[in-house]
C-alpha cells in the first residue's frame, strides 16, 4: 500500500481531501498529513499573496525546513498539495502564482508532489453533490450550474445554511465520488494522481 500525505493552508482542507480520496483509493493508499504541527495562519497568509507569490523571494527557510524534515522522516510515496485559487479558472496571474507556490514546495519533497488547485475554492466540490449538503443541514438547496464557474462557493452555500469549515471533513466523506469527478479540475487532478500513484 502506498503512503500519500497532504499539505495545505488549513487542516480542514487536507482532512476533507483525505476523506474524499479514501472513498475511491482506500485499498491502494493510506492518507494523512505531511506536517502535523504548523502555524496555519502563516501558511494562509503566504498562500493568499504573501512571500510565496513573489517570484524573486525564496520560500521562508523555516517552512522549507519543516516540509523537508517531515518528508524525510515520514517517507511518503506521494504528496498532495491542496491550494485554493481564490478566483475563477481564467485568472492567469493567480494560476501562475499558485503554480509557483507548488513548484517551491515540490523541490522540498524530491518532486513527489502533485497539485490539487481548487477552482474557486475547496467548497466547489460540495456543489457537485449538493444532496450531501442538503441531508447534512436539513435544507433544500438546488444547484444545477458548473461548480467551477461559481464565485465564492463557500459563501454561496452559507446563504442556505450554517456551513462551517469544521464540518467539511465529514461532508466530504459522504460525497459521491462519481459526481465529484465530473468537476473538470478534479477530474484532471485524479488522472495525474492515478498515473503518479501507479509509478510511485
């Protein structure tokens, strides 16, 4: 069984994706966090436009060491870096910036990383299987659009219920994987994930 670890800007993000991936790949891989103890506010600030988005500035040395040390100790076969674009798919500048973040992280794990770039944000995947949200919050929300075209999907969901990010790991564990994989960016990620998992 392969060991797949996740790293992202918030524990709920990595836990949610781990819950989702276990639905399809539990027999092929184990899923956990690359780093257990980290200043999440620092990560969030860097992801949202801080030092990592400035190409001429290096990744902060403390964070680089932490990622590299965790990688060497845990020896994963594959690392999923979970990053929100915080914009729509056509935002070229932000996509370049997020790719730069991934590239810098990936050098610390011997290029064993794979990028899951959420368009607009992680909650877009909940819109692909809205029945789970309805059942969890006892509401009757409808959604027929393309989740990748929804600006602020988290805010959209909050219009209908008291959604909390702390609920997301449980929600993601209940999603229908076949519905979620219809979201183009996630489908692209899964194709790459399966190729890398097979060769890891």
